[in-house]
C-alpha cells in the first residue's frame, strides 16, 4: 500500500493499537482475523491490514494457503506494477478487492484451512500473518418418528419411544431428548439415548438418536421431541423437532354402562342402546348379560363386542331388568363389570266402562269411565270422533242423548313424566229410537212429463229401511246414523194429483211424510211472455222494412211499373202533404193481424186500402 497508508479495511482493534501503543512503532506491522467462518456454498472474505512507518510504501504483497502437507502455496503476487495470479486449484474462485482482501466463492468443506498474507516493505523488512478459514453447514430440522406400535405399561424391557434424525451438518452436532418440555437425562436402567454419527460422501454429517424410557398410564398424554445442537460464530444454536405422542397400552381401571336414551324416559316400543365404556387402551372385549331370576343370560351374540354397544329393538314390559357389561383386558386378562337397571315405562289394561250398560234411547244419560295401569302417574282425556277434546279426567257424562250425539268416543291415557307414552281406547255409544224424517223435498214445483228427483232423509238407529208409495228408480246413501233416498220419476197426471209418500221404518217404529207436487205456473207465464215478445219484434221488422222501401223509391233506386205500381195521390188542397196507399194481395193473412182494440176483425173491404199519413 503506497505511502504506508492504512487500508480502508483495517480492523478497529488495530486502529486502537496504532493510537495507543503502536504510535512509536518503527517496524512493519500486519493484522489479520484469527478465524473467518463461512457456510458451505457461501463466499469467504479474508482481510490483510498492515502498517508501514514513515508512510513508506510496500514492495509486494503475497497471498498463500497451507496445504495438507503443511506447505505454503502462493495464490497472488502483488507489486506496484500489477497483480500476478498463480495457477492453482483456486484460480477460478479467487478474487482481490481494492483493499487487497482475498475473496473465495463457492466455499466447500475442503476449503477449511489456513490462509496467509505476507507484506514486503524494503528496509522495514517483511511481515506476515494468517487466518483460519472455518467452514460450517447448519443441520436440517430434526425429524422424529414415534414408535409405530403401542407400548405396554407392563413391558418387561425398557421400550423404545421414538427415533430422531438430523442430516447434512458440519461440524457434527449432538441431539438431546425432551418430555413435556423437560430435558431427559440418561439414567441407568431408566433412560438411554444411544446416538449414531454418519459422515456422508459430501463430507456432511448425519446424526441419529433413539430414546428408550419406561412409560406409565399418565404418559398417554405426554409429548416428546428432540433437539439438535450446533455451534456457530462462537454461540450454541438449537433446532427443535415437532412434538409427538406415543400410543400407550394400559388396562382399564373403570367401567361405565349407560342406557341411551335415559332409562327414566324409555317407553314401550322404543329402541334402546346400552353403551359400555372402559378407560383402558386398547379397548377391552365386552360381554353383555341380563339377569333372569337368579341367573345371568348371555346377550353377547346380540351385541357389538368390540364397540361395547348392545341395541334392544321395540322394548316392552318384559325388557325390564338388570343388565351387566363385562370387560376383558387381553394384555393381563383382567376383568371389570358394571350393572345397570333398565326400566321400560308402559301403559296396559286400558278399560272403558259405560253406566248404564243397557240400551240407550233418545233423552237418556250415560256415564263413561276409563281406567289403566302403569308404573308412572297417568292423565286421562276424553275426545269425540272428530278429535275434539271434551273433558279432562277419566269420567265423561253425557245427558239428553239424541241420534245426533257422536257415537264414537275416545279415552286418551297419557304419562306426563314420559313424553310420548300414551294409549287410546274407543267406545261406541248407541242411541236407539224409531226413525225421524229430517228433510224432504216438499212441496216440489214441476212440469208435466218432466223427470224429477224426490228426496227423503231420515235419522235412526238401528239403521232403517226406506219405502216409496210410487214406482221409480231409487238410490240410497248412508252417512253415520243418517240415511237419504233419492227417487227418480216422470211427472204424470196421477202423480200431480196424488203426490208421493216416503215411509222410513226400523224395529222400533215407523215415520212417513207426504211429498206434494205442484204445477210450475212461473214457467208457463214465462213461455207466454216469450211468444208476445216475438210478435212485437216481427211487427217492428215489417215497419222498418216499409220505411226503407219508401226512401229508396224516393231516391229513384226502385222504379215502379204499371203491373206493380202503387197509386200515390196528392190532394190539391194540401199538396205539401204526402199520402201513401198500400194495396195488399194477402187480405186473408193480414186480417188476423189488423184487429181493433177490442179484438174484433175488420171486414176485408175495410182492409183493402190503407192510407198512411206521412206528413207528420
């Protein structure tokens, strides 16, 4: 460096030396960092800082590396005239900076060696120093694999918990193990962590470790992880693996047997599931039993032994009883059992009583009572055949009975404490009596010879029969206690005169009513009115036609010949008046239409000529 000036890359420590203790130095001084660390594949930069007294200039600068045989091999020779690079294996990866610092790219593990800087300064002599290039590779995050099978707490040997591997590191790291965040330390006959170090062909290291440790029931919730440790720039670094859990086998200590749904809500007809659960791992084999008197009946064939589920379909009163679940641990052949009582709520013996029980007639009264048996409290309700609620309670009083009284009544029995548990019982209340005609088509307005329907409707019990006093086509319709009969007949003179009789009878009596038929005068008057309207319309049409012919003649549209000429005279006294004479060849036909106001026909001579005064 010309003039002995300090290069820009001079370390701060060296600057302090120059200021404090080396200010009066009279010889060449060189300073280099003792160690430079660089990761595999990176670029290493090694500085050479020197001081020459009295601002003298250097003569040369040489860079060397020390090979495996401890021999110095020159890399660069720098003088005032230029830079000479020697032909070495580093030639393509080396470079010099403006401050004469050496840079080495694409660093490999083989580059970990000593590099030297030598400076010549003429009369001030020659000085040199060296730097150790340290190459490192950060290990990969450790991969952990738990034991693939289950580990029994009763294992006679210390079981393998997990394996841990970290690859591609330099220099070789080491691995530690942790359980629930706490580091595990090797203990004789307790915890061991044997490790294996492998150097790959790339020169990098792979380190693996296996954890062996005893387990207990509580370790079913424990989490294990491993940590790889390495050094970088004088500091210890670490990388953690993921946490894993281990499948621990342990016998069941407690057994739980329950009814789904709750036994207090089970009712006849339900599907019930008995669920047996144990706290062992793996789950034990389950067996089911039902107690009959003093013996246990095996139900395992109806269950799912591995899942611990027994399904009972359409349960009834006989399903009541004590059920047992028994677990067998195949690891140590230990057994645990648990019992549960199944209570099936039911309603039976629903009975309806009617007082009096004798035959009922219209006007009578009756009391209906309802009773049933159940292990739980019951509630009663009466409804009619339409489903309408009549009364709460187990008694229903009916008074003043009629045919119209609902014949079917229902007693609904419910268990309020067990939703959905209910039964119903129907009772038929028969009110007997002779028939009563409630509707008949009389009077009926008809026309001669038309076909009509005669209707007779009655109510009775026992069911009655209907008879007509005349012949015809009859159709009967029955609706509950009502019977309706329709008779289709043609209206004759005798039918108009005598009418028809409807007779309804059963074993308790007879009822009959007469149907009167009357001529429909309104229809006759309407027919005559239609004829009169038709005549009036015809007269108006003739009048309009005559007026049209006249006006066409006046316009000259219709010429008049002698054969068909109509005489039109104009009296001289009143020439402004127009008189039209109309001659008719159909005297006999028009004679009937041209009557006087009193209805008398006029003589033909009086009707041969007519004068129509058009003046007004």
